[in-house]
């Protein structure tokens, strides 16, 4: 599938419960955020492939909120495929998320039209 709106394709896959990444057929390089051409090479032969969902926390910060709203974290996650993305780690206290922590992807689909990719400790 080749689309001029790859971010819409990505969101549709999440809504279906699938975590997909783009990969260049020529270079084998993975791409995130979805786009029409691979950075650096300019290859436009991008195909959608299933992501492993495995990653490592590269960086994290806690966003503190006024009680009773719970604090949450914002984390940069390095995926096994070699791309980095921003998300959050759930299932543990925001302050317990650590750099280097192994995580795995999970898709929240309360509203399939606005599905969200999060991570949890692996």
C-alpha cells in the first residue's frame, strides 16, 4: 500500500489493533514517523511491516498534575527496529520508569478512530 497520507494509514492500523512501521524495500531501513520517503536516501519504496513491539526507554520525564489527577510519564522509546518514538509507559508509577528499561508496545483502542500506542514494562 502506497499512500500520500501515511499518517492516516498508521492511525488506521492502530485502530485495527496493529502496530506497523514503514520499511524501505531497497535499503531495509525502518522509518518513523510515517512519511512518503525515507530520510537521507529519499527512497519512496516504503512498505508497511509488522513492528516487533519491543523497545528500550531512551529518556523519560514525569508530568506532574494537580491531585486527584495522577502524574504520567512521557518517554522516548528506542524500538528494536532502530527508530525512536515518543509515547508513555503504563502499568507502573510514572516515577518508576527508568532509562534502559525494556518495554513492549500495547495499543489502547477505547476509540478505534483515535487509538494510541503506549508501552508497558516487558
